[in-house]
């Protein structure tokens, strides 16, 4: 990608990488790390003038994985 200055990097994190809540601190911390990595990568590509490489950060709110089974959304 760097050699041809073309591509698209998609990073999948979670909305809990943008804000946190009680009881899932370790999960939130890992997703904050993913978001931070993505932001750093975007800045690195811009600094290297690699404008042909696009980045997208996906932060889904709720995915039915069973991880939060029994939790209520208010």
C-alpha cells in the first residue's frame, strides 16, 4: 500500500472505545486502544503524504454477540 500510495484500511472498534461505562472497564480500555491506534495511523499516513490510502473507523453501538446478554439499554 505504501509503495503504490493506494488502499483502504478499515478498523473495527466499538462505541465503547469512544465512551466508557461501569462493569466493562477492560473491554473499554481495549477499544480505546484500537481507536487510538487508528487515529495515530491516520496521522502517520497524512504526515507521510500518503493521501491515496484512506482509513475508516467503524464503532458499532450494539452487536448481538451475547456479551451483554441480560443488560438493559436505557
